[in-house]
């Protein structure tokens, strides 16, 4: 993945590792240390297909209970209208 940002056209893309939030319906998984390219201008992030497929496979393994997650956290949920 190289070149300019497909979103804004800026030329500077930086390799980074980030947190990625994977979601299917109301089920979430946070993955740390995920490699990506990030536009230095607009912040849009781009992930290689192999990276996303690996995250999806891990999520499905955890959902089917063939793998135990490294850590589980509780996340409070609020509706903006009720704030």
C-alpha cells in the first residue's frame, strides 16, 4: 500500500500500529498493535486485506469459544438523547 491517500489525495502516508475496533452487530473486539498506513493530512487509515482477514478469523474463533481472548473489558453504553 503506497502512494497518495484515496480519501483526500495527500501524498504523505505513514506506517503505524493502531488500535482497531472490529464489530459485528452488537459484538465488539478491540485489537491492539494493528499495522496500517495512515494519511498524515486527514488521518484516514488503510489496512491490508490479510490483516483484516486475520482479525476476522480471530474474532470468529473467540465467538465460537475455540480461543480465549487475551483480556475482556466492560464498556458502558449510553444514548446521547439521555445525556
